[in-house]
C-alpha cells in the first residue's frame, strides 16, 4: 500500500513517524526537499532520518491514502495538486483544525485531531496525544492501516472510527474556538486559564459558539462547556495552540476556519464576545 503524508509539522511529523513503523511504502512531503526531522518528547530529542520530498516536484505513482497535515490555510492550493497524486479510490484524510474546507476535495475523510505540539526551527516539540477520530464509513485502505496500528508493537498513533463523528467534530471545533482565541490574542500559553477572568470570558465565548452549533437543533449538550474548560485546565501550562504559535511567529492564522466560521453561521444570534474576537483577528491579519 502506498501512503503519503503531506506537511511534516507539529501534527504531520507524529503521523509520519508512526506510519514509518508500518510495512508499507510511505512517502513524506513538504514545501521543499529535506533530510529528516527531530521530535522532542519529555525533554528528550530523537532524529528521524526520513527524506521529505518536495511536493511540487512529485511525478510518481498514485497513493492509496494521503494524510494532509498542513495548515488549513494551505488546503485550497494543495487541493489542486492532489488529483495528480491520487487514483479513483484514494482516501484523502484531512488532519486540520476547523471546518469549512471539505469542499476543496472530492469525498475527503475529515479527522478530528488530538495531537498537541509545536514546530520550532530545529525540532518538533510533541506535548501530548496521538489520535485521529474519523467517521464510521467503509474505507478499505484506512481500515487496513487501523488494523496495522493496533497490531504493531510500539506504535502510539490511534485512528478510531466513531458513529457520532458530527457531534465530536463540532465539540473539537468548540474547544478550538475557546483556547485558540484566548491564547492567540493574549500571546500566552494555557497558563492563562489559571486566571478567573480569562475562564469567565472563555465561558461566555463557548456559550455563544454552542448556541451557534445548536441553532437548528441540539448537537452538543450544554454541559460540554464545563468539560471544555476542564480540558483547558488539564493542558501543560506551557503548551500553546496552533494560533498562538502563528501569532508568535507573526504568521497568518487559521481563524477563517474557526472563529470566522462560527460568525458566518450564527444567523441572527447575538454574539458580542465572538464578534470582538473576530474583529481583532481580522485586524491582526489585515494585509499580513
């Protein structure tokens, strides 16, 4: 089986490392050709000497599975490359935060990603988790990979199918709304949730997001807000988020697929906190 992993950053590096432990033909892709990557876990660094190919120069055979672990902001342009890398039955697994990008691909497999890490100049710092959740539908190639992951000693990555994927995906979107917004706009890590006023503001933002998700019928139970806040409290105090790291690097963020996505789907709901968050992120990204 031929498998591609596109984007060897905080998420893609972990997926790539785990895929390389399986008995399949695995090719890694980035924006340019590189030799190897380093992952730091629990203070220890390990180098993985796997070649990362330049995706724009690929002219080989089609892949059976393509994991795309780039930023969501890159998906529209990458969607134009994928047809040349795929055959009729290729399964394209999208490993991004947010929603609103599925339409760029033909029958993609969106995943809810639980892999927390940070890309630094010389390494990937992996904080916690190595899990992908996908919808429960027939996926012949991915089903084989799921079996291989479960039966290969030493593999940490889990890919799980769930019948309630729609709810789980919206729950992760809501989690991202809260922690990405507050860490990005405060330029600080998960430690900010030790502050009562930050927690209170986040609760208001989560309530607005939940009302938008449930606008046409309950998808998420309101009690999930307390669970989300507990999840934030459980994070490593020095752990950031994808949007936090983007802001610290003065890079463009994925807010179009998280905060802006909520605002575009709010209908006539009153969302004062969300509106301020989006306005500030609009300003941050203006002409950047």
